[in-house]
C-alpha cells in the first residue's frame, strides 16, 4: 500500500530552527510537495522536490532522498505566524497526490 | 501565480437538501480537477478526480450518486452534495494542475459546509 509518515505535532521556539521529517512508500514517484495549512484555510504551496538534494527558498528549505524515501522541511528563524500544519504529499505514478496526515507545528515565544 | 476559486466559501443548509460547490481555474485550463474533503484535525482525503468531458473517477468508499461531479469546461468543475446529512459537514477543497504541467497543484480556498 501507499503510506506517508510524518510526526503528528512538534513544538519550537520563536527564532529557532525546526526540521519536519516525512517518509514515504508509494507506487511510483513524480515528486514530493510540502504545503502549509493554517486552521480553516486551504493548503498553500511551499516546495516541490523531484531530484535528490536540498532546495532553499528563503527561510524554508526542503530536502529529498529518493533512495531512502525521505524528505524534510527545514524552517529557519521561526516566527509566530509559522504556527500551522505542514503537509507532506507525494505525487504517485498517476500524478495523484498521496497525503500525509500533517504535522502541527506550535511556535512558542 | 495561477488562481483557483471556489464558490461559495461557506454554506449552511438543512438536512435533506442539495448543495452545489463550484471550482474554477481563473487563468489556466485544467482538464483534471481534484476534490478533497477534510474533517477537523485530519488531512485531506481525495474524494474524486474530475475529468473534463468524461465521468469522474471516485475513490473507494465515496458514493458517486451522493457526490455528483460535473466537469463541464476546462475551467469549471462542480461538486453537488445531494440529500446532505450532518455527517457531510466538512471542509471541501478542490485543486487543479494546469493541463501542461501535472507537477503543479493549485488549491481553491475551500468551502465549509455545515448541514443542520
């Protein structure tokens, strides 16, 4: 079967760095997405990785290792507004998104 | 960036009535749109894949006669929840990849349905 695993909840301090991990087992792979979702809102796109390595975009970076079925989202210089759920999703062989359950990130002052 | 709109953004209806939710791609064509449902504190659950000009593909456990999907044009897909019940209350979100690039997904803002 297809499976995406990520931690349920994480807590971090404002100004710090946090890494949210995601492991996956899917039928086919056409890329991995990270989305941010604030409560009551639709997800917003953060990053897309299809090749191994690190993609940096401002305070957010995303890493992918296809051989390990592993990705992480790295958030630097955390701000209170970063409190949200972070969803990992893999595009499978049919280009359908397989979603993780999401990681609720709590930022404390 | 590309924009996907949904209408209405929220709706309250009585049990037994039907509700139609529209999903539009505003500046690109989408031969395929996806409909998701999200219950509180849960991840998105794919309900169906809407295909322009053909029948929608429903995920296992989703009743196609209850959740009617019509993809009438390259920019519009509609989801009709028929004979709604309180357990259908949820957050419904559509997404659309541009026809030219399946590796992008643009999400609508979502529709919150409350069935009394």
